[in-house]
């Protein structure tokens, strides 16, 4: 089963292909995504990698967390699910 990883402290010049190539050394990369600001189009300095198996994900964390990449020391760990936002009254709540 695929495992999603958070990759933080990326250089603002890092590309998704560059990120994919870095993690490909640890196994099969199912996806690579860098997060960009909607208004400016600039990188926010973090992204996500999805490795094909949990074993590959663990190897990728061990091999890249704290490693320097494009002049920045990476922070890599298992991605957590985004918390669900409460939309408040009027968005399907039955009061």
C-alpha cells in the first residue's frame, strides 16, 4: 500500500522532477507534488512524495531526513491527514 510523506524545507527552486529523482533512489515513487501559493505561483517550500510501499517510505525517510538537498536541510516524515474544517452553521448542519 502506498505511503505519503511530507517533505519540508525545500528550496524554492526545487522542481517536482528533482524531488521525484531524489526519492527514486529509495524505491518506486507513485507521485511527487510541490505546493505552490495560489496568488503568487511561488513554491511554499514543502511538498509530498508518495512511495509505493511502507518499506520504501521508511527507507526514504531514513535516507533523506536531515539530508542537504539544493542547499537546504530537508525535513521528511510521514504525512498526516489534513484536519477537517468545521464550516459552521448553514453548511449542512441540522440545528
